[in-house]
């Protein structure tokens, strides 16, 4: 088994829906003292999602720059990652959904994921990535649901293997799973 290079500038924040993971990640981003660039992967497909996005925008500090990118996350990381900033990506599971199920997406998921992994390995700045942990329940009955759970689990494992820090948030309480930065 080859040794994995740990990327201390990368943090993965996992949690369930309404677990407090985004709030925690935002606080971590502020604590860096760097300029924060918020990378939003969600698209507003309906009124309820539009309201969620608006609420998140209102809760973020006004000085944060927001970049909306539903598919080409690696390109955005390459474009904006600098030693003096912190990228906050929220969230990887929405990005995964976009990549797997957007009929306009012409790039295979395997390629998107590989490109993301290369982009974070090359990134000179701090990156905090938020994602939903969906693999703690039973195996879903539908094929599409199983594919989503499988792919998100494999994505989380790959990022966690190289991330300097991995945190699981439950009921607003951060549980540090890995911290190579101390």
C-alpha cells in the first residue's frame, strides 16, 4: 500500500442534514483570518431551494466573495486558491448530484472526481469542504439512490485520506476524526 501525502491545507467537514456542519465550516473559515471565497455548488431548482440559498447568502459575512459553480469545481479551485485565502466549498454532495444527474453534464463523474482530487492536491491555499454524510443508514432500495450513496462514500474516503483535518458534526457538535495539522 502506497503512502498517502497528507494535505494540511485541506479540511473535510461531514454531517447530516441540519447538523450544523455549514455553520462550523463558516466559523473555521473566519478563524483562518484569510479572505474567504465561498464556492456554492447548489442550483435553485425550485422555490424551496431558492429560499434555502437566499437564507445561506444572508447568513454569510457580506465581505465574502461567492462563486457559484455546479459542475466544474476543480476549475474554480484552480482559479481562486491562493496562499492568502480560504476556499469554502459547500457542498460536495450537491456537486455530486449535479455531476451524476445533470443531463447537460458531458464529463463523466470519474473524470470530475479525479480532476477535483488533482486540484486540491495542487492548491496553494486553504480549502474547507462541506459534505453530507449519507451512508449511515440502510442500503437504499433504488439503483440511483445506491449509486449516489456509494459515490458519495467513495468521494469522502478519498478526500479524507489526503485531508489534514476531518470533522464530523452532529447536533452542532464537531467531532474531530483526524487532525494532522497539530
